[in-house]
């Protein structure tokens, strides 16, 4: 499988990348690690006219502690997050989940920014950001702005970035020793989650989010509220399907996914010490 | 577009279409056909090569993305004298292959795995090879070969 024809430019700087996005608008797509975009292009589900390769911009590859956050450059690769001492200490759930994505080869290429900007409801990292109450930093021709993770995922594969913006940084609260649980149901190693659940203790309570239970990654407000009012993990998890809209496919019906969500949320809450 | 990269220590340069995948550049332009195309969907790992020392699936990397970088394929593991790399020898000694189609990718994935974790447990090897499929299901001896290679002192030098 070969992608449709496109033009390729390797951006020498972030400013150059933004200028190219301004010039080409919707015809251009950013290329980071390529492990979401290139498979779509090989299937010809995506046929951008121009790829702006920002992968080599190493100044956007870092994990550091800053102002109470773990700040990750958008081009930090999953492998580098999973093995980062700062991430392992300051956001162990993020480091763990980064190490569960795909397989080693995928983690050597895929980036946190690419995964999140792609907006796939079946991918793992967006749910972690939602559960942790993370923040995204976007840069465009008019400067930088911060976007709450809960406001970032708009609809199926659509996120709150304008065509001229680049996701440059991901922030999650610095929370060493914070308890968390991550549960993912797959039929085979390296598969996407049929259903997944994240629960994490944050400074403001226990955050809970679901993977692949609707058109966007979902924060589970009903479960969070139940936990906050003293419900047990089992009691709170009974509410896990509230507000979800999973699709039925060859992996399972809607009712099956709802049941799996309840089970995985209970397990994730128990692991998070609820 | 003009690209160039170092493949197995040799400078390679060519004028290719931007959409050329790394695996096709290696096979068709450079002529190194040891790297196989299996699933073509970044699932099976048959096309695994090392990009700057790390395993990647060359069916999901553009040749343009690898321009200016260092690539190692299965042909680049053996010494110039022809003596096989310790991981290759372990695969032979442990009979870590049946039809052989997945073998170049498996050997490259094991080489990368051992570079990151020189003393893996059997479980770590099985998890570390989750990106490589063997349709002969010969995993037992592949894992044995990886374990045998991991204790080879030549890999520590």
C-alpha cells in the first residue's frame, strides 16, 4: 500500500511549520512520528496535498517538571516518556500508559502530540489526559494558548486546534506517588482498546476517563461524582456507562461494551485505592 | 525529491517520490531485500530495521523521514568478515526460525530490545517482541534465541 502523491517539506523550525500551515491551510498536514497519519494515508483515507514534517524539531522533545506540572514536548516519543525518570516519578500513570501503546517499534516513532492531536477515541493517551485534568498548549501565528483537555476533543477525530496551530506541549499535574489504575481490554497484543478505563488521584479528587466508549475520549463525570460523595469502587463503577455512546462492531455490541466499561472502571478505581 | 542516508555504514542517495516508504527505498533503490514486507500495516514487524539504533517498522516510515539518519538492516549485522552477529548465531543455534519470513524482523527487534535491556527476563522478551508476528507460531525458540543472545558476552562489549 502506497500513499497518494503529496509534497513533503521538512520544517526547519516551529515558526516555519506554522508559516507553511498558514500558507496551505487545510491542504497541509503536520507529520510527527507518522504512526497515526501514515497508516491512514496508505489506506487513502487521508490524502493531504502537503506534509510538513516537524518530527526532527528536537526542541519539542522533552519531559520536565515545571510549575507543578510534568511538561512534555509534543514531539516526545512514547518510548522516551515511558523511560523518562521525570515522567516515571511525576506522572507514573502517564509513563505506564505511554509504555503500553502499540509495540516497541511504534513507541520508538509515535509521539504524544501526534497521538493527542489525532483525536482517536480508541487511543490511550487522551483518556489519561482527561483523567488527570491535563492541559494542551497550542502555538499559531498569533502566539500560544492553553486548552483544557476536557475542551480539546470535539468530535470523532476532531480536536480544538485550528488548521494553523501546532500542538507544542502537553501538561499534566506533577503528582509523585499518586495512586492510579489503567485497564485495557484487547483481543491481541498491540491492538487498540476494545474498551479502556483510567482512574487517577489528582489534587482535586479522583479523575476517571474511558477509552473507545464514544466518538471522543470521555471523562466519566458520574463515576467521579459518586467517588467524591463516598461511593465504593463497585458502587461508582455501576455508573460507568452513563453518558457514553459506544459503537457496535465485530468486537462487541453496545451492551457488551457498557458491561466491560463497568468492570474495567471498577478495577481501575480499586487500583487507584478507591 | 533527493534523499540520502547511511545504510549499514554506506552513504546512499537517490531521487525518490516523497511517498516512497523506507522499506521500498531499502529494497528497490538500495537493493537490500533482506528486509521483508509482511502485513504492510505496521502490525507484523517483518520490515523491522534500526533507525538510529532503535527498531522501527520501515513500512510506516517515509524514506524522506529517514533522510540524514542512520539505518541498519539485517544485512548490516554481520561483521565485514562474514561472521554472524551474536543474535543471528543464537537464532541459528536455537532453531529460532521455521519458514524464515519473519526472521530478519525478529532479529532486528531482538537486537534493539537487547540494546535497551541487556538482561531481559523471558516475560520481558515476550512483551518486547509483541510487535513481531511469526505465522509459523515458532515463538518458543525465538524467545529461547533471544534469551541465549542476552547472555552472550560479545553483546556487552
